[in-house]
C-alpha cells in the first residue's frame, strides 16, 4: 500500500458512458456496503446424543 493507505491500482473502471459524480458515489456506496456486510451466522448442527436433538424414538407405551 502507498503512504496514503490506498492502493494505486483502480478497483473498478467505467468502460462506457460519462457517469455523474452522484452516480459514482452511489456505486461506491453499494460496493462498500456489499464488501463490509457480515456473512450470515451459521448455526451448528446438534449432535444426535444431545438432549435438545429431535427425538427419533418414542417413549414406552407401558407406563
């Protein structure tokens, strides 16, 4: 990285058209938000021996 804290290579390029400053700002805001979004939390699967696991057997009918 350079001394200013930013890379000198562009991250994206405009290939066609002449976007206005507001359009470029909107694009940068969307890309920044997408890059900084946290990944969805993954819930770990419960092991079969866990007391909170879904029961796969029935209790005795001889109660």
